[in-house]
């Protein structure tokens, strides 16, 4: 399975055009977006319509408010069959189990994610027993990796890191910290990637 993963396009039409060219060239099975598709809420509908026009399923989470929220994605994606909003949800796509969590910014603990953690952990264990690959999409990166390092400290989520340490998904696609675009790191066996706005192809 081939995935095009990306994040933080912030409504940039040139970046969207480059992503579209990459879709046509690489022919991915699906796209994964870790949020911040708009700039302070402007142009969300236009970006979603452009992404939908790529013609492949797009699994995404909202970025940090005020750029967009879960409700924004629900409202503006009505009728767009390729847009799949996975905030605090999970799904099975072919042989890939995907969990999504967005909206978080700089809080080290995410109570709403922790409330769903047990359910997601049980589901993930079942999927691993079936030899499915597993992927976590988060806007905020997990705590204490090269992807959340900023100005000499770490601004990631302890809640997300704890979930990764416990469940070891194969991949975590994240964003939020523009200074770390293009970087990757590992927590245990989990590969954590900030693919940046122009995206990265991963094969699973």
C-alpha cells in the first residue's frame, strides 16, 4: 500500500498544486493529512474541495484551532466523498488500521484523547493479531522527540507519547511544528514522521 502523507498546508495553493502533481505521478492508495489545512479558518471549503478532487480517499484530522476544528471539517466536507474526518475516531482501510486525533496545540496532556485511549488500545491489539498495519494521525507531535523540539525545549503531548509507548503503532504521522518539517524519529518501534506540506510517500 502506498500513502501520500502531508500536513500544515495552510491554504497555500502552490503547495496544493504540488500535492496534486505528486498524486498523479505516484498514484497513492490514500492520503493522510495531519491538520492545519487553512490559515485561521479562511478558505477551508476551497481546500477541502481541492483535496477531494484528487480522487483518492483522504484520512485527516483537524489542526490547531483557530485554523480549523472538528466541526469545521464536518460542515465543510458535506458531499465530499473522499474526505474522511478521523478526529477521535478509527477506521480500517484495506489492511491498515488508522486512529486519528487532532485539534491539540501545546497542551502536554490531552484529556479527550485519554478518554478514548482504552478503546483505541483494545482495537489496535485486535488488529495487530490479524497482522494489520497500524497508523496514528495526530496534529500535535508526541512529547520528547526531534519532532516536538522547539527553542531548547519540548512542546509535544505526553498523552500521545504514552499511547505510542503502550501500543506501538507502526507509524505516527504528525505536524504542527513547522521548524521540524521533514524530520522523523522513533519511539520504540513506532516511526514518527512530520512530512511537511509538500508531503512524503510511504509504502506499507
